[in-house]
C-alpha cells in the first residue's frame, strides 16, 4: 500500500539507529492526513508508535509545528499531565524528508463528533467534562521553567500580540467587508488587561484533542494536538474551550462536533468549574471571551478563504465563514457583559 509521505524502510532504519529494538517487520498505517500533519501508526509484533510529519506540501510552517509539539510533550514527561511518552524526534528530516516525531501509541477512545458522544452515558459525559477541566487546570499549574520550557514562548505582551495577530490575519483572509470586525478589534485593543499570568497554553483544548480510557471515558489517557501550544495567558485556553461550545463551531469543523453537544455543561458552567479547580480568579473574563470569539471568527473566514482559493477544501469548508458574523457578534456581546 502506497502511503504518501511515508517510507517504511527509511523509518525502520531510523528507529533502529535511535536504539529502538524491533520485533518482526515494521508495519505502518495512516491514521489521519490531508490538511493537518500526517499521522501514522507504526508497529511490530510487540510495540506500537505514533509517527507524525508535515503534509507533503507546505513544509515550512508544519515543520515548526513538529518541533513545537515534540518540545512541549517531552517537557511534560513526569509532570503528571497525561501525554504520550516521547521516543524520538528527527528534527532535520533525514529519515522521511521532513521533521518527524515518534511517540508511544496510546490506545483509547477518541470522541470527535456527536455520534461518538452518543456512545457515552450522561454520567460519563458529565464526568469527562469535569475531568477535562481538571486536567487543563493542572496543565496551567506546571512550572514551565522546571519542565525545561522557559524558552518555549514569550508570555510578556502575549495578549497584545494576540489581538494584533488576529486583526492582521483577518486582513489576509477576509472574503467580504464586515464593519463589526474592526469594531471588535478596536474594543479589544483598548480592553487588554494590564496584568496576566503565564503558563503552558495548549491552544486548542476540547474533548476531541484527547484520548480517553476506553473502559472509563471519564479518564484522560493523553492530551494530543499541541501544534498551537506556547507560553501565554492560561485564561485564553479556558475562554477558547468555552467558545468552542457555540454550535456555530460545527460550521468550522464541517460536522456535528462532540464539544458543541447540549449534553455537555454550558460555557459558564465550564468556566466556573475551572475557577474552582484552579483557584484562579477569572478577572476581565469578558475580554478573554471576546478575544476567543474574535479568533474563531477569523479561523472560520480563513477556512472559506482557502477553499475559495482552490485549496484546503472539503467537508463544507466553503460554508465555514457563515459562522464568522455570529462569533463577531458574540465577541461584542461579551464585552458588553452579555452572556452568549
């Protein structure tokens, strides 16, 4: 079977060179691919690993993702945060022609859409939501310097850079003029908190970016998809997790996402659970919710922009921007102190 981006013989030579003892022939299967980084399951007669590398095109930004993902998961080893055990990182791409990470294969349950969620009882759904928030709070408590991640990002000025970044991104990807975008950006720029805390930030936290215990879905076996992780304000993680609860997020994913299901706690309930679990005050919460809505508005616009350019299409990508006005309106409402 031809696997674009994968050379099984080259991978086998690399693993052996890294001191990994193989038992029997190495076999490889594609787990996921397309727009995201390519993810493969490699296995012999005894062990299994996850191998990730950038897509076969557009290597530069994705190569950076590989280093980021491996650096943070390697730093989190031994901290109590559930992540896969890191095995090897081919930073130069000598094995497969692009930077490649190898971690242990974590067997478990991935809940991506509402059909997957339907297999869980209401008690399991509630228990899982509580555990996800607890794990996020624990991640934010990790001393990133002790974890060797002191140079992983620049916490100083993080919020101001985020506001500026997403405004610039809007100008690059907008498919039409929406006056309320400039209004939201201006209000965010004048509302940036003077002080913010610093922690490891996952950057894309929700149920489908975790691997759950198949026998007990309330237990998280591993956090995955760290491409957007950095050092920054922990409340940006919390707010984005809450804004992902908006049903409009389905348009961005092109499916009925598990995390938008009304079986899960509301955004306000998730935020309150986090406040209790972390002991952290949710000061300036309206700003964080507005920023998260601004980000998702631009993300949705970008998905449609790329689809209209003839790339990154599939699963309703042309309709993703239909959610943009809703997220912009939600962001403005948040700054006015109105709950979504």
